C-alpha cells in the first residue's frame, strides 16, 4: 500500500512558484500528488490538519554554525541538524570556523560523516578560503571540492589582502564553487557597536563611520575584473548578525 | 629568412618548414665521428646570457661550434655587467668587436628587441622574461614533426604555469602557425586571460583533455608561485595538474610526453613518467642542437639574406 498523507488547509508558500494560498496537499510515498484549493483534497490516508501552519519547500540556511569539531559544548552537527529540521530547514551550510578550522579535506570529511550519522538534513560543509581563516594562505580548494564542498568562506573574517582574494576568486573557477566573502574593513569597525547616525550620537555609542560595508566594493570590483569568478558577498554590521545576500552564482552583492 | 629571431609571431609556416627541413639535414652531422661542418667559418657568435641556463646555452654553443663559427660565451656573472654596465653599453662593445650574431637570454621581456636597436648583427632570442623562447618552440615542433610526420591537425595539451611561461607562449603560436590545435591546461590563476588570442583553447580539467591529446607538454612550475598564491600547495598542484602514471594511461597509445626542462620530478611530472619511452625529453635536447644549427646557418647567410 502506498503511504498517503493529506495536508489539509495549510497555508502553502512557495515563492519560486509564486504561490501563497490555502490548500490541500496530497503526498504519496514522499512525492506531491496533487495540490487543491483548501477543502477540495480527497481520498484516504493520514490527515494532517494544517490550520495555522505553513507548508513550504525546504528552507536552506546558507550560513549556520554546527560548531563541530571543537566547540561541542555549544552545538554539534547532530543538535544543529535537529534544530534545522525542526525549523523546516532541509539543507544547511556549516561555516568553517570550527576548531580545527575546516580548511582541509580531513575536517570536511569529518563533518560530512557526522551529518550522515545524524541523518536529519543535508549538511554542506563550507570550506575556508584561507588556512586558519587568517586571510594569508589559500586552502586546497580542489581537494575539498572533490568531497562535495561548493562554497568557500572565511566566515566572519574578511580576506583583507586584495591579492589573496583575487587569487581565491580566480582559483575557484576551476571547481564550480562560490566564494562567500565577508566584506568588512575591520580598520573601520573595530571596537564599534552600531552604525554612525542620530541614534549612535544620542547615546554616545561607539559607532562605525559611514558604512564600513562599502568595503564590499572591493570584492565587487575584483569580481568585475574577473566576471567568471563567483562571489557572494555578505555585508557586515558592527558586531551584529550578518545579513546575507544569497544570490545565484556569480552575482556580487554590495 | 628574417634577420632576427625575436618571436614565433615573426615566422610564417613556410619559414618554420624551412627551418625544420634544414635542421633535418644538420641532425646527421651530430651522428658523425667528426661533428663539424665549415658553413660558418670565420663568423663570430656571442652567447649573451644574463640568466642561468644549462641546456640552451650549451646547445647554442655546440650548434655554433659544429658550424665552425667562433663562439664567445658571455655570462653576466664575472663580466662587466657585474660592475654595472648597462645592456646597451655591453651591446655596443660587442658590436665594436664585430659579432655577427648575438644569442641573448635575459630576465626582462623585450631585451632582445632592444638589442636589435643597437647592433648590426643578427639577434636570436634565447628566452626573454616571460615573453618568448622561440628556439625552444622550434625544437619542440621539430620533435613533434619527427614523430608524427606532420604538425597540421595534431592536438597538443600544454599543461601548467602557462601565464609565466615563455615556452608556452612561443610554442602555442608556433603550433597555431602550423595548423595544430592547442589546449592550454592549468589552474585559472596560471592561465592568461588573453589565451584565446593565441589561437588556443583553455581548460582547467587535465583529465578531460588527456584522452584527446597527441602530445602532452608539461611545463615547469616554479614553487615560488605558491608563495605568491597562484596555487595553494605543491601537493594540490601535483594532484590536479601533475602527470602521474594514472594520467598517462588516459593518453592515446601513441601520444608523446614532452617537457622543456629542467624538470621538477614529482611535481608537474611523476619521476617514473619522466623515464617512460613516451617521454621524449632527451630527444628534445638532441634536436635542439640541430634546430639551432639550422637557425644560425639560415640567419648568418649560409644562404645569404634570402
């Protein structure tokens, strides 16, 4: 007997398909069989009452931290996968700032093995651009790419030397991968808390001079000089969470 | 024949064919007990080497001597260059001494061209910076033609640090002139953006190119390039772009393996691969003498200024 599930009266959200509506969704053996207006779905099977719930394609988190190896007191691949699955994320990209850093194939393989063991969502380990996230020496991207790594990033560290970043962007072209660069000039943002403006002035908070993220123009110009190189840029806020512009391949966002 | 040999771009396919055909006739000289012909008796050839070289300098010296020319070897170390003499003043000195031909190797691209502005004799470029090394290209063309009987239509993979390689520049141009198809293979950081204008294709994936290559030409990679971040490690370079036994098995059966020397065994070419019968590296050296004899003969008026 095929396994049949009816999600009844869910709010169906699928931006790629331009959908946001209430519907009955019938799933047979893990494959969507039909999508009908709410109340029209029929047949037998397990019923999931969807009132007040959202049904959407699996979310993808391009920037998360599973902390393992090295920081298991904060998170592990297993606990992070569990949290991801609970929140509707079917795929997560695990940043490279583990200890040891994911700057070599051995650490990447370790994360993949742990993720497979957890078995809760797809985990794509992100390889470091530079050894130790130190911004100086390129990692063996080729070997990591051969294990399936598709994104390289030094996480919250920028690659401060333009030459190194340029070489990384060019070298990456051989492997169908993207470079995700944290575009921040730390000489502008060091010791600061908020953007400069009326709010920072009123409270006399340490502020960041006009838009340190403009440093992302450096990556953008490098990308323009080498348009085949793929680059996704994160812009930085002072000490705050990163806002991600997860564009398609080869789009630089400033 | 042109008065100078600065770049492979200066040579037509007729020129190349003539040089290679003439080299054919000189190669026999190297097999004699007395390896000498009187063609250039009384002519003076200066080897002006500002950069270290073993095979090119010795090859030119032997080539000139086998043609009975008077040969002067000049190396920067131990000469007035060490006292700060400029290239121009050195050139004028040699000019005053009546050099008929100057063979120059220099770390600066364009030095041979500069020399032509100051001397009346022929100038042969024996490698200038990262620009060109036309006599290497000609001896390589000779070696390939000797094996396959032709150059037209052959598929040649040139692998490695193309960006900094004067050998790759000259050879690619020469192959295009002769109607062969070249694919330049290497990491994106070591392929020049202008490669399409050389008449060659490019690829980052050696394993995809090998099965279609009649000739696999490995370039020397300088470990200095790692320090400058052109590739992350020598290990990764060797893994991605080194010619291993496994990769040799992907080549067509009658394919040739070439290298301009000096080799980094274990980096761009595995040590056992360098010693395979398909590797014609010593043949390249032997042929180099005949090709340089041919050039000196044709340029110094063995046949006049034809």
